[in-house]
């Protein structure tokens, strides 16, 4: 039942209206006789409708109705006995819900109240619908625009979030102002196509310009509507910038994966293939349709299914990056040797979701490995032959050399005997013949015998070097922790007199402990230090520097000097057997650096030399960083 309040300064009219309204079934909640009292009573009683007299002292009904409407949103029906146009105009500003002229008739009162109540109900429903629509517009992520004749007629609140504009800033502006320059023609074509179409168009991708600068990608759906009796277009723009960016990244990743020569296959945890890149398809000869949604075992040779199962189990159990060699099968059934690495991909909750694998075709690698294996066997056989030859040469040359030395000593004795006999008979020989024989007996033959002796000594040294070379090549290393600083100090003891004389200065920095063969390391350092000191330049004080650099997988030792240096042409050959630099006047057989290289390489290291004639040389060699259980190749 509707609640009604009556306001009139004439008590008789108020009482009459209350009686009539009660008889009609309305609930009379109260009355007032002035404008001020009406405002107070309305605030207290909150009626659905007020019958308000217009002409009252102090505050008239129009001002009272305005105050009540603004504060409490309660509508009024005006009562008046006047037909003054001024009052009517003022009343119209409030949009009253009806007029009743005094004295009002019963039927007129009932009709005015029912009409007002119906309008109140309609207005409240309309307001609720409007507020609901406004809430939807304010909270929707879509930007809504109404377009007529290419201009924006209204814009939803989301335009501020999407493009940075206030709605009022874009009204009556061309829609083209909000578009990225290169996309304007695309939207114009769409609008032209829809000029007579009654149905919505499929969404299009279009870029829209932001007020502060920048571009947002949108999915724009356009629907024909009627706007204020004229045809218009409702544009709903959904921001898909992040989606486009992700799609671009995914597209780039797909291109990288598809163009990668390494095969990539992704399966679920049940081993169903979900994705295979082009490299994997080309490798096996399948098409994507033939592999997708089939089991990964389709790629394996039958005899490898157990290894495949074990490989998957390792991935699921460990979640690491296991790697395994396996025989895959091509589409034609032929074997394909591959190297596979796998990784487990889990969802946000940590549950296994996918397994990603890389597959590398190692056919050429296996062929190369087979060839290298054959070459290694050949080299090992040849090395055995060389070592055997070296042993035979060093042994079999020893006997002839001993005989030559013995015969040479006998020749010298024979020469002495002949020289003594010649003195006894020289007076019987002509002077010219005597001079020639004296030259032969006292110069030519002694020089020849001396040359033979020197050659024999050199051959003995060479056979001894060959024997040592063979021994170093077969040396069984005894690995142990070695203090290289103590070894260097021991090597320098030999040169202590020269160092104390001030002719050479040696700087030794802190040297590390390494795992190596002690005797071999002593030979390496002694040869390199001896060379550094022996080949110093007499014209200036000698300077030798010894230090080490600790790198990731090895220790690099440096031995530098400021000596005579080595010609660049000789640097590459000084590590070869029986090779020495040019213009070397220091005795030697050209084997020291060859021995050093063999011993360094036997440790798994490398050695090299840098040198400048007249300035000095630098020798660098490496010893791998290993444990006592490490392997020396």
C-alpha cells in the first residue's frame, strides 16, 4: 500500500484529503501546514508520494518540494487554487508527477495518484537498469563507441583505461583520430561494407593510438544499431596487446624451433606426441599428421623400447636432463642413430605435465667415430712399430758404434807407428814427397780420425736420446700431489753460482700444487729453466720469471726470459726431434724440448712458445686440474 503525506496550510483541505485518501485505500502517514514543516516531516516519515500545496507562507510548496526531491528523492503532486503562469513555470522545472486544482475531485485525485505511483515505479526500475548498465560499462574491459557518420557520438568509461582519454574528450571527434595511421583504411573499408548490412561484422585486428603515445592492439567488433532514431555503429574494442605480444613471441619461438636443425618433440606424460618440429620430421621422414597424437615409441627400433622406457622413467623420477644414445627408426624402417636429451615440464602445482626432448642425428658422428677408431688402432700399431724400431735402432747401433770407436783408436795407434817409421826414412824421400806425406800424417789423417770420433760420440748421444724418447713415450706415470715451487727451487740450485754473481735474476711467484708425475715434472721444469738461463744475452743482465695462472680446468705455467730469442721460423720446429734454432752455439742434441712436449702431452696438457729475437722468449705449458682418481690421456 502506498504511503502518502498531505501538505496544505488550510486545515480543512488537509482533513478532507486525508478522509478521501483513506477511503481510496491509501496509507496517510502524516501531514504538514508549511514548507519548513513539510521538509521535516518528509525526512522523518519518508512517504512514497507527497500532495503539496503550492502557495504557502515563508517557504512555498515549490521550494519545499525541491528540497525534499534533492535530499530524499520523494516526488510530489502539486495542489493549487491559482492558475498563475509564474507558479506553473517554476513548478515545471521540478518535473512534478501531477497537478490538482482545488477543490480536487475524488476521481481526479485517484487518477493523479495512481499515475504518479506508476511513474514512480517506472522511474525507479529505469534508474536501477541505468545504474546497472553504468556499472557494467564502468567495469567492462571492452571499450564501447557509438559511431555515426564517422564521428564518435558516445564512448564508454573503458576508453580512459585503454587509450587514456576521458569520454568527453572524444565525443564528436572522427573515429580516425583514435586509429593508428596505417589501420585507418582497414576500418574505413569495414564501415563501407557495413553501410547497408543489418548484421554484425566479424571482429578485425586493429591498432588504436593512446593519448600519451603508444599503440594498443584491439579486436574490434562492429554491430549496426539505432541511435536516437538514426542508423549508427556500435564498436566494441577488446585490448589484446599482451595476447598479440605473446603470440609474436610464440611465433618467433616456433620459427626458431622449426628452423633449428636439432629435432624437438614434446609429449604428455603418457608419451603421446603433441608437437614435433620440422627438423625432427625431416630427420625421420614422417609428416606431422603421421606423428601427432601417436606414441613416441613409433620413433624407436623395437630393440630400443626398453631403453626408451628407462629413459622416460629417469626423467619422471629425477626431473633432470638425462642424455642417452639410441637407435631411432625412420619411416622406411632403417635405423637412425640419435642423441636424445629430455626435460620434464610441470604445471603451476608442480605436477608433471609434458616431456620435451631434443633429438640430434649422430649418423655422421658415428661414422667419424668408426673411422677415428680405425685410425687410432692404426696409429697405436704404428706407434708400437716406432717404439720397437727405436729400441732396435738404439740397441743394434750400439755394437757397430763400439767397433768403430775401437777401430778408430787402433787407426790412431797405426798413425803413430807410421809417423815414427816415416821419421826414420824421411831423408831418403824427395822433399816434395816428404812435405806431402807430412801433411797427410800430421794434419789430414788426425783430422779424419777426430771427425770419426766426434761423429761416433754424436751418434751415441742420438741413440741414447732415441732410447729416452721411447722410454718417455711408454712411461707409466705415478700421479701424486706435487709441490711445483719445491721442484723449481731444486732446478735453480744448479744455477745458484750464476744467480749469486748477479749475472741473472730469477723471480719466482707463488706456484701451486698439482696432481702429476713428480719425475716427469722435474724433467719439464729443468729443461725449460736450463734453456732460459743458457740462452741469455751476454750483453745485458739476465732476467727469468716463473709464475702460474689458475684457470678453470688447468694450471698454466709461464717461464719467460730476456735472452737471445728465437726466430719465428724456428719457433714451430724447436719441439721436433733433433731440431734446434739457427745460430745456436751452445752444445745440445735438439731433444730437450721434444722430451718436454711428450711429457706435457702425456699429462693431457699443451705447450707453446712465443719469442722475439733480441728480446727474449716465453714458454707456456698446462697441467690439467684433476683429482688423484683423474685420468691422464
